C-alpha cells in the first residue's frame, strides 16, 4: 500500500498535520451540537430545484425526523450534507476506536437501538465467516458506568492513514489512478456479532485514537467524517453524548429521493468512488447476484457507468457524473464548501436502490440489507445518440429496460446485464420527499424480478 503521493500527479488528497483550524473543526463543535441539529427540523423555503438537483426533494434545512429510517440519528443537515450519529467507544488490542451503529438483523434489537432492521444480515457468514467479526463487551461496575454503553472489544480496525487517490481519466471515468483512503486491518469487518448472541450488527469503525481527529485529510478518520465530538464524563443523572458528522449520499428508491451513508466496500475501486473503507472480507459475502434468493445477505442497487453529466442537466447520473461534477478527486471536509454544494445540488452518484424499509409490502421492506450488490449499467451508443440515456429512479423500470431493450443498456463493456461482483455497505438514513412505498412499474415477463 503506497502511503505517499504519486510523482507527476497534482495532489488534492495528501495527508497533512493538523493545523489550528482543523483542530477547531474537529473538537470545537460541542457547544453547538443541539442547536445545529434541531430535533424537529423545519425545511428552509427555496425555489424549485433545477438542473441535476431536480427531483431530489428537500435540499436545505433540517430533514424532519418523520423522514428518518435511521431513528437514532441525531439529525440530518441538508445544507452541510451530513448526518449526525451517536458515536460509541471501543478498542482493538488496547487501541481506542470509535464506531457507529446503523443496522441489526434482529427486529427487537433494531427497534430498541433505533437502527434499520435488516434480517438478511444473519446470512453474512454463509461461505464467508470473515465477513462478520466476533466482538466482546466490557462488564463495567455500577460505579464505572452508572448509565451508558459498554466498551466493545473489536478483533480488528481500519487503517485510515493511506492517502485516498481518485485521479480522473480523460472522460472522468474510468479513473486514471486510484487508491483507497482506508483499508481494513487483520480481522476487521464492519459487521459484528457479540460473543454469545446470534444478532449481526452493522457497526463500522469511523475513527481511531483519542484525538485530535483529522477531519480534513482523514489520517485517523473515515473519509466521510466531517466532524467529531467526544463527550466528557456524564454529570450525575445525565448522559453526555459523543457524536460524529458524516457526509451522506443521495440516491433514489421506488421513484423517491433518499439519503444513505456509505462506509465500506469489498473492492478497491468501489471504496475510492464511495469514499469508504476497503474491506476485502466483504468481497465474498453471500452472494454475488443473490438479491432475495435463499441465503443471500445482499440487496440490489443499480448504478450507471456512463450516464449524462453536467450540474445544469436534470438527467445527470452515474460514475462519470460523480467524477466530473461531484469533486470526486478532492478530500471531503466541512471547509470544502464547493464540493458540498455540488453534492447537495445533485453531483452525487444518484444510484437506484432496491428494497427499502418504508415499502408497503412487508416482503420487500424486510428484504432491505445495507450490503448492496451492484448491478451496473452501460448505455449503448444508440441510447446516447437518441437521447435515451436518461436518469433512472426506480428499480423495476431499470431491470425492465435491461430485459426489454438490451440494445440500449448492457453491463460494463457490453457484458450481459446483472451483478458485476461489487458490494457496498450503505445503510439508509431517510427520504427527502415522500416515503418510497411502491415501484413505478410492473415487472415485464422474464425480467430479473425477485423470486416468487
């Protein structure tokens, strides 16, 4: 793993020592925690979104709590493109680490913790036991812990020290060069099982050490961490909450705009594009193309390698759009307002998700999983020439198109449409307009509809 800049490349992503401004950004936000993330949330009046922001729902202010699927989130700030999450302590062989809780395979645990219910996570160890790490909990005395979480002893942690590299190619994507900014250490997976319990949790480690935390170049934080607050000791009868602000991602589900958090990926290039931790153990998680079939831990998402581009283009979507219009080559930080504004107004990947927790049919709502199996589409020259390479917003419409019009969309490089061996850990956070409840189309015969 190369931790240094490559010669001849203009570096936008190098690691640097923390300066005074970065220290203030990382540690001086505690006083504003509650006021910045109001519990109710009121949308800020704005003009009708246009260009690549069209169809993305609420773009500014606080996302109302009624629109959260991740109920434990302390708030979603749409101006800053961040979700504020409770931050919990742990350690790896005595080294302090900090993690977030996002999903659970057990309905009772998910409800109690305010996280997404994802029963498919119970299938993760099938054929890939390293995809779930077994952890243990502290057993504190009442005097040591009047009220609060027990420390988690992890088997492994990410290494956040590599410099993330995303060098645009001649047309943006494919990239000319890339390197993940975070890599799993031995024994690490974001999915954990507490020794003695069968429940699988999505609990990615997002920071290491006791601070100060580098939220500019991410030498000891995940690449989406934009702010960290470590609470001091709790006063008698009270609980002092630690938190982390993380850059979320925009997308679509069942025709509605959603927001989610990307934290891990099973492949190096995927980790770079997603600003997530490269976790090789996830590459073999059960199983490529599985979706809703027996034993699958994955759900499908739909991305596009060569969708339209342009900040003023309401059809913009996909990898090339992200690289050219979403500042993909730059480090994410609260001070990088150009990047944040570009993402806020539609410069993201804008992937299409499959099953979602708010869908009306329980069969599909409970088929949600944060581990997404990517089905990537490539528009044909014919589709591009005829202007048919339009933004997609619904799962069924995408696989109907792949089934009925293979002359318009294929897999990358003209391969048959379907799973491409890419999986990503993306927990859903909420929706910015109406709740996704049902797909916009009926599956055509012999399409890739889930098994009946």
